[in-house]
C-alpha cells in the first residue's frame, strides 16, 4: 500500500516542531513505489543543522514498512550518514528492538 504525503508529514513528528520554530519546511514531492522524495526548504536552506534534520527524518521514515527509500532532492543527507543509519537499523532489527529511538 502506498504512503501519502500527509502520512509522511505526520511521521516526522518531533522534527516538525523544530522545523516550525526555525521556519523550516518539508516538501513532499513524490511517494511513488515507496520512494519518498523530499525537499527541505525555508529556514533549512543554508542551515548547518540541515543534515542532522535530514538524518532524523530518514531514520523515522525508513522505520515504516511501506517505505523503500527516502531521497532528499537538495542533497541534505550525505551518503556516510545514510550508511550510518542503515547500519543502526540493521543492528536494531537483529537485536529485536521494537521501539524506534533517537539517533545517537
């Protein structure tokens, strides 16, 4: 089952509160085939914290069963951060962790 833009925005949860406080905007561009295409705009443009914001969004969305990939069209998530999260999620899955946590 496909995921809607509204579901994507609802899933980023606590990150949205921080974005709101800094005039950041998440724009959902596409959700086809479980590939979520996002753009971080507004206050995110040029912000030094944008990669960390993208990392938390990626982590939250990749936890969803019907999400295959999360693509930031502005390039806000460097490959090494993507790899770190994928490895963390694989470790969590192997340890049977049920509740998603924060990235630390």
